[in-house]
C-alpha cells in the first residue's frame, strides 16, 4: 500500500539523520583531538629549526583509523590542516600538502595492517608486531613525508641537500611516532588478551613509573641538579629500561610494555632536543635509544608467547 510505504520511508529517515549527526560529531571530535595532540607535540624542543624530534599525531592518525575505520579520514585531514595553520599562524600551500600526506599515510598504513597483519589484533603475535613495524616505517612514514616535502617545495627554493636532510628528519619523526604511539592507543582501546589483565592496573602503573624514573636518571642528570652525581653512569643507566620491559613481558602485560616504551622514548627525545638547543649539538646517547624503542615494541609480541595458553 502507498501509505505503508510512505510511513516506512518516514520512519527510516530519522535514523539516517541521526547517523549523519553522529558521524559529523565524530569527525569534529577527531579533528579537535588531532589538533590537541599536535599542539602538545610542538612543546617538544626542536632538534633543529625544521621540525620536532617526535610527531605523535602520526601515530594517533594511524591508531584512530585502525580503531574507527577508513570513514573517519576527513577528521584526520581537517585536524592536520588546522594544526599546521595554527602552528604557522597563517594559511600556506604547505598546510594542504602536509594534511593530504598525513591522511594518505594513515589510510595506507591501516589498509596494509588490516589486510596483511590482523588489524587491531596485530599485537597479539610476534609476526604481527614485525609486520606492523614494517608498515609503520615504510609506507606510512613515506607517504606522510612525501606530503610534507611537496609542501616545502611551494614555500622555499629547491635545495636538494637541505631537502634530503629535512625528509630524513620528518621520516624518522613520523615513523618513530607511529611505532610507539599507535600501539599504546590500540592496546588500551581494545580488549586485553588475558582475562586477568583488568586487575593489572597497579602493576602497570608501577612499570610505567619505573620507566619514567629510569628515563629521568639516564637522560636528565645535566638538567636536574639532584641527578648530576649520576652523570658519569648516564649511558649505563639507559640499559636499566630492560628491567621493567622484561617484567612486563614475563607478566604478560602488553599495555605496560607499550606505555613504558612510550614514556621512556618521550624522556629521551626531550633530553636530545634540550641538549641540541643548549650545546649546539645532538645528544648521540639519546638517539641511540631508537633501537631500544624498537626492541620494546617487538617485546610486546613476546608477551603472547609468555602467556600460558589453556588447553
């Protein structure tokens, strides 16, 4: 009957309208969240005048698309463009280029992880961890860097040597951020592998606090007067980060391992940037922590092997 058909269309309209409203709100929230994280990233002292040593929004974009799907890409695009515009204080051709590169990098990375590495469950196996690291380091960081470099061409004369240095710094900043930020967000936003993980909050807090203390001892003695007596042992203290990471692995606490790696890395890059600004050089010891960070992320996969399986 025509009347029944019309009533059916009318009843279907409100849910569609509400879905549109919810989708718009989700995009707005993601854009604001991206701008907020980008603003905190700018608090990192710059290694050079080119860029900050770590760009957490790259990891945030990858994690959000993994968790919420490809449909939220407008939020990443708008947030990235807005963050660059706010940072520069004006609209330039570099802003759209960086925003497009960041969005394409996150979309490509999420697509490859979903297709090739179990999606949000990529951290449940060592093979999944290795695939995630490869995807984050190559296609995700490459596309994001390509967008930034293309934007640089619009605002500055072509200098191949300077452009290569800029690309290398941007690549490392994006790659490392994706490797250490995305796992933390995904692991905390998805159900844990172990049923008892819900009771691990005090243990997680202890492991993360231990990582922060070790990072402060290893990288901040020169900045904190009370820690200056430890300055001769600074390089040795960095290896102590293995203690909380190994403990997290043996306890099967993936979230603690990923969060401790993130905190430790944040302290390291802050120390490197402060040293570069104050001494005119780069803290080589801090940059040497990148292998430790990668090992920490790889150790997340070993947690699954250390967790007893039920028959």
